[in-house]
């Protein structure tokens, strides 16, 4: 049976952010020990929602997460009968937004609109919160990723890169820092092959890709949406895809399991996107929210948006969403542990 796993971790880990996250850990502990009465909001309010809802996006305006959430929120408003006010609270690999929603009452009026970063917060020492502290209103979709090199690269396969690294050659991986997508996949590769790479940090995935295109680094990890243009033009070579089935948009790119069958235990893997409420939110409120977002998700308009962003649609909630999140977290942390990236 196909395993539901995936991918976007894109997080910058500067010392300033880590310091900020440290203070967040303190406030989180206080919230967990001193604000237990917030679950009193779990008693369903008649006529929910009776006021506008706040949608808190972990990443900046115009980014991938933001671009998926805003149109979905607009469509869901039609069913809810109130406005969803989308706000961007960036920083700390999404931990600022996560902490903010957790610090508010579990009443359904603060939604965390996030990506795949929170499951790794505790393991990476970023924040004492994960999606275990939230309930999933809807998992929107996930993305397929692959190993990318420039058109002038001497490498024709992931095996070529791994063999050079194992032979002691310095192989550079363009990353966005600890917890980011390239960093995570680099750890997955190490856990399977034993190969280690010299990581060069850039501001974001786009900058990391440019570094590879310009020959500054040997390779990076790209999502389909961020690589399709350069792949189509021939400027970027995709050596393999972290997927269980061939990618229709890139039919000539092999699956990573063709070279390393042991990768199958982690696949499919990639960034994902979802909407969450603080744990303790009344079940009827969650049901109302899930139904509204599912109706929005199922519209032809939103499915077209997912297609344009090359997102694999999921539309999961309840036990299905919980199972997906558990498997993603378990397998990813297992791989990171084997690679020595976390303890």
C-alpha cells in the first residue's frame, strides 16, 4: 500500500532566530502548565463562527504557503459566512506563527496555516511544540522533490555524486540551513548511502537553485514548482525524483529507488501544507471548519490552483490526516537520526 509521506521544509536557522526560539520555548512551557483552562473553549459555541476568523501563515506574503492559503480561505468564507483574515507571522522556521496560535484560546478563531516544519521542532531544538499540540482541520497537499544539478554538471546520476563523496571529494550541497528542504534530503541521502556533503547555506530555495545554476555548488534539492521552468529550458538537470511513481512532467527523470532501493522506506516524501487548530478545540467547531475548507478544496477553481503549483492534492482531515502526519514525522526523524542530524 502506498505510504503517505512527504516535504517543504524550508527554514533559515540563524543564531538570532534560534535565540528567539529559545524564548518561545519558555513561553510554550508556561502555556502548557499554566493555561490548561484554555481548553474550556472546547465547549462548542452556538452559531460558530460568530465573528471573523484569523488565519496565521507561517511564511511570508507571496510565498508558496501563503499563495495556497489565501485563495483557499477566500473560498471557505462562502461556507462559513464570515471573513478569514489571513496574516503572515514569519520567523524561526515557522515557529513564531506556531507559538502565536498555540498561545491563543482553543476556540477555532485562530488557524495555523503551515507547512511541514513543526513536526521537527522538538528534534531540532527549535520549539517545544509540534503538530501533536494541534488538530488538523485539513491537509491540503504535498510536493514531489528531486536532486538537481546544472546543465554543465559532470554528474549524470545521484550515484555519481555519492561515489565521489564516499571517495573523499568535497561535494557541495546548496541548502537553506538546518531544517530546510535541501538539508533534510541531504540527511535522507546520508542515512541511505553514508555519503556526506559540504553544505553551503543560502537565503531561500530560489537562491540555492541559482547557486547550482551558476556553478557555485554541485547540487541542490528542488520541488517541481521551483524547477520546472529551468528543467524545461534545459538549464537544470534533474538526476532523480524522491517519488514512488514516475513524474508525468519529467518523464525522463528516474526514481531514486532505481539507484538506491533502500530509499523506498521513506517514500513518497516531500513538503506538505495544512490548516490546524489548537488541540482542545471543540469537535463540532473542527467539523464546521473541515467541511468549509473541504468544500473550498473541492472546487474546480482551487484544484486548478493546486495544479498550477504542481501540488499533489490530499484533502485529508480527521484520522487520515493524523495517520499521514504521524508517518511523516516518524520516518523523517528516523532518517535524520540514522544520518546523525538529530539525536
